[in-house]
């Protein structure tokens, strides 16, 4: 934990002591500040920075969902969790359907339809048991056994024996004129496979790239390439992770297919790397783990399947620096159509033809706003209580996808991938792994342990008016009938890309959505989804000031200086850079910042011949600490008291504070010190003073 004073101490040369970027920016070029990406909110989540107001939401029709529940009027359930919103309670049911079974409503004689309105009152999630007991002040609502459609209702194959797919699309990526050892040769594929030579997409061909893509021959095969002349894996894309089009955007590949649910299977060039983070298959993350051949279930909704690069940056858990992730080169891709679509949430509270929105009304008009942080379902937000480790591991949730695209779809699948030892000859080049896993065929080296959802990944096409969300400020409110008016709207950001954070030590794979409103003003902060038939399910929205108010920076009483605490992780020390920086110069802001590090409590036995402790200093660069500050920072004060260290310098003549305490803070001297100390003590005290000083020094 780092403690930084928010006011400007005397003698400090800089105009302000602001050791953290309170005006948060999501610009990657300005984020090389060695801040752990998901611990900034620890500093922002304080009364000094937090903005609050009246929260309202609208646009979504909850009536069909409420009608599908079993209501026990005048009954109370077991509810250990605190009061919550209806959206969050439904999220809990998706995450742990056998534990969260319904919710409790303190109705206060309201009509049942008000349970999903802005005046619903108090709601609590019901857990563990569906038994309830009579209580006139409450109504209990029990969820149905299944919140999702059965896969059979959308035509999901009942058996994977044989060929259960209604259609398959198989593409091999190859150079147009392949050569081996400078000699041309031909690649003759198996029946049903088509070739992509890197050409730009055309309607006549039905597949292709945003801009021309280079292709190459894989030379690391265990056998000579001519012997594999009929193999789909001879060719591959070349430097896909480095390819940008003329408009500055990353290259991507598309193929025209009917809308529906597909199993997308690909073979990548490398086994070890960040494949799963740098590539997106129809805005869906790959199967987890470092696998060569992998398959993931996706849904095509616009008539084209897209293989894209995320353009994301991975935050290293070693040195806390951001580096671009890579979408490594691809040999082939196969799409198998499974059903007409993925299963949907039953009676989902969609917006229909309206606009789904959430807003906060501030007490004062034209409120400046800085950072806005959105928590989606299952995303773990760091707090002072969870630092330095997250409280729980992030688990993907279907609802995270609903924030970016229409349709309340959800489908659990196996982690469909085949793994090997990292050598090409040991990888399984198999386009049929999904069918074999579901058919129960004994395929060797098959990874089939984990259950996963269709986790949203990468960037969405913002030209589609039905994807993404908008965060904006306005003096006009959103309404149930008219949605959010665009008149004089100040847009902070149109959210069309997923938020990503890779940190193995904190087990974080999807991050908070962070937006910088850059001090723009408005009476209302609004979050609304673009398009129709959308489902808005956010866990929380945190709103912050752009900077601390000047009135809050006023210096309080000397022993109550306002400070700000936030969590940091130390740098990895090297021969030239230490893990942290210290200074004895009071004109340097670092002098007033104190770091606490957590470590195991070890009680060491005393040494028989220990060196005397280093005396404590009270003179720094010719300035003397006030004796009150000297006493309050005594090392004998237990760290468990969480006492914030504040450094103040004496405004009077320098006083030897060591006369008030024994040299190493072990207690008072046996006699009172003289009331007439030396007015100008030596600036060079003894390095090892006596443990028993004179009771009345001269």
C-alpha cells in the first residue's frame, strides 16, 4: 500500500503532490506508468473521488420473466447476501444455478409489477434451499428449473456419430505459387477443401481478406514438404500478427455463411504463445490453454463468419509492462454448422424496439466527470480488502456477451482442443475434434476437462448499429418511452471492443471497462445499448471526479493531514533499477510517500551479540522534524494499528527530539528532560549514542 498526502507540504518545490494519475486515460500510449491496470480503482474508490447520485434504469421489459417465476406471497427465504438489484440476482443464478434459487422482495404493499421498476425497494437473493417461512412483509420468487432453452429446441445434433453437420466449410491457406527449395510444386487437397491465396474478399468467391494477405510454406515439418503435397497443412498465413491494412486497421478474414451456430476449428502455427489472446473467432475467445488445434462454438448473426485479430495489449505479471498480443499464423479453418442458433435465455428481459439504458442523476447540474468504470457479470474488481490478490478467480458468464451484441444467447461447451508436447510431429492435425469428443471416440491427447462459455473477445464492427454501448453525459435524462436523447449529448466513448487484462498472478482474463470522460459535464451520466432487442446486465457502474476538489485539498490540523492510499506492486529490481525509490530530501514529493509491503510474519530469536540499531534521524537537508511527527512515526508502534505516517517539519527552532525518547524508541527516559534544551544542536549527532543518556544534558 502506498500512502500519499493530498495537500502540498511546506518546502516542496513542485506545485502539487499527485503521485497517481487521477485523470485516468484509456489511451495505451499514456498508460506506461507502471500502474497495475486493475488496481487504479483502489485509489479512485474513495470519498474524495467517488461521484454518486440517483440511479434509474429503463427500456427492458421484465414482465415475461417475472410471470415465469413461482411467487410465494407472504413468505421469507434464507438470504445471507446484502440487498441487491434484480439484474445482479439473475447474474448470480447464471453463475451458480444450484445455489441461488430465487429472490426475496420487501414489498411494502406494492403491486407485483413494481418488482422490476425503479421503485421496487429492497431485493435479496435466496440461497441454498427453496423452503420459505411465513412473513407478511415479504414475497419470495423462485426461478424455474432451467433459465435457458434446451439445445434440442434450436436443432442441436442429438448424435455426433457419422456426419451430424448440416453444412461444412473447409479452407486451407496457401501461397498461389508454392515452392520448395526454390522449385515449384503443387498442393492437391482432399475433396471438399478450398484454397485461400490471400486475396481480398469478393462476393463471387464468398471469402477473403480486408486487404491482401501474404502466404507461405511451412518449413518446420518433420518430413520433406513434397511428401505432404496433399496435406491441408503445407501452407499457412505469413506474419498475420504484423499485418495492417492501408487504413491502419488490422487485417481480418471473412467467409459468407448462413446464420447459425457453428463449431469453428483452426490449426495454428505455434503451440506456445498468446494465440488465445490475439485471435478472435466471430468475436469469441479461443479454447483455453496452449493448444495447436482448437475448436470453439460461435454464432453467426450477420451472414459472415469473421476471423480477426484483437489488437489487445497483454499486461505482464513479471514487469507490469504492456505488450501487444499476437494472432499467430494459421494453416486452415473448418466451420461445421451445428444449429439454427445458440440457445437463448427463456423469457429474457429484452428491450424490444426500445432502448435499454442506465443512468445516474447528479445532485448538481453540469457535474464534471472523470473515470467511469463498468463491472460486467463475473468480472472481479480489486478493492483495498482484496489487495494484493483478487478475492476469486474470474469465470466467463453468458451475460458479458449480451453487453456487446443482441440476443440473450448462451451455450456451455467442452474445451475442445488437442494438445501435444510442443513438437510439430506430436500435434494432432485433426479438423474433426468436436465430433470425436461428442461422439466419445477414444482420440489420444485430447483436452476435454473444462467447461467454457462463448466469452466475448476482440473488437466489434462499429458500423453495425446493433452492437456495442455508449457512455455519455447530458443535461437531458433517458426516459422509458423516448430512450436517451441525443440533443447536446457529450459522448465519452462508444464501447465496441472487449476489455482485456492478462495477469496470471491475479487470475484475471477479462477486465473492467474503463472510460475517461475527460472532465466533461452533465446532469446525467448515461450508459445505453445500441440498437434493438438488447439485454443490459451490468453488475455495477463506478463514477469518479476528474480531479480532487480544491476544497478537499485544504490542509487540516497538523496531526490529521489527508492522505490517499492505493495498492501498488513493486518493480522487479535489477542492477540499475531498485524495486522502490527512497529519498532524504524533503523538497522531493517521494519523501512524503510511504510504502507498506505485506510479508509473512516471522518471529526471530534475539542474537547474543547484535549490532546496535541505526539511530533514527530527525534532521533532513538542514530541516528538523517536529517532535510530534517524530513520536508518531516511532518504530515501536505496532503496524497492526495501520497508523498513517505523516512528516511535518518544525516551524520553530530545531529541537532534539531524541531527548524525549530513548535512542531506539524503546520507552521514556528515567527522568524528565530539561525544559531548556540546547537551542542549536549539532547537525551531526553521534552515530552510536549511549543507550543511557544523561538525565539532564547540557
